[in-house]
């Protein structure tokens, strides 16, 4: 693992269309399913209006947060985050820290959904984002129509790819794909944290939670108006340990370590989140 990956924690702690080939015997659904198998969860976002209070809801049930002094501001984007790291991904509480910068950014990137998602309490938009990564990363392996997005906090000549669907269907979770340099690190066990270089040994503490949580093993996200037949949602629902479905309210359910402790924490109404430990 590169030192760059650990530096990212400090500074970020942030299509294939339906091809018609007459010689191809496989259906479009089968093609999409095969390509979707290359997708993995990188991290999850929940838009919040009160980052301090919602962060406390999570720390109160035993999660360790990355200190605010090390949490990222997304320069040029107008947002910042509160972070909770696990062995196979992280949860970000994302919020607006500079409204003017947010609005200026949207003027430059009209196809993005930041303003609408940030206003979720008034417009009914889903407050959730799903950040994916691609095995053996190539942009052409992203199995849905996408929009290239570059911002000040990113390295030169790099881009995140947002699903075009996310701007059109606000009651569905927002979907985007990160590039390799900002992918979250993955560890099989807590003992593997020793692989983090000594100069970043303080980072190891961020993965250790008082409540015993280690890995996210299942994610269920409920949308109030989901079209399950779009390329984007088909790809998402083809991703391991992830299900997006219709329901009466926007809700994220996170299972840790296959719910081995048989504990449940319902964090509503402060957070649209149920945690299973």
C-alpha cells in the first residue's frame, strides 16, 4: 500500500451503453451484470444539516470518528465531511460549509446534483450517495451513463464520474465512481493495520471502534421512488453486499460483521440510519 493512500485520509477523509452486437449471444442485462461484478463499494455519504449533532449520534453508540482537525474540506465544492472508517470502507456525513462556493460550483457543473441533495429536507431528495470503485480501473468499465467531474481538491488530470441518472432521479441515491488515487484502503483484519506505515500510525486508531464494529457486510438503501430498470440501478444492485429498493421513506441500513452481536441502533430522526452490530 502506498503512502499516498494514507495521505488521502488527511486531505480527503472524501458508459457502457446497451451495446447491440449481432454476434454477441448475451443479453444487455447479462452484460451489465458481468460488468457490475467489477464494482465495489468504496464509501457511503449521508447529507446532513447538523454535522456536529449527527456525528455525536454515531459516537454515542461507540463509533470512532476521524478528528475534525483531520477531516477534509472539499475546496471548490463548498462541502466538508465527518468520517468513520472501517476495514472495508467508510461512512461520510457530508454537509455544506460554504453556500456561495457550493452555488458557484454548481454553475460550473450544471449536470451535478449537489445543490438538490443538500436541500433534501425541503425537496424530498435522497440524502444518500454511494461511492463505487472499479476493479482494474478503466473508465469504460463504468456500466452506466456518466459525467466527468474535476474539482480543486483533486489531483491534476483526475476525475470522479457521477451517474447522469443521479441528477434526473433525485429520490434515488446519488451514484459516483472514484478514481484509484482516492480509493479507500481495505484490510482483512485489524491486525493488518500494521501495514500502515509507521509515520501514519495514528491512522490505525480510526479503524478501532468501542462498539466492536470492523467491516460493513451488508447495505440496504431505501428510496421513495426508484426505477429499478435504469442502467445505474441495475449496476448498483449487481454490486456485492448492496441493495437499493423502494420503500416509504429514505433510509440506510448498515450491517456490521454480519450482525454478530445482534444489536440494533435506530438513529432516526437525527439520521435516516439503522445500524446492526
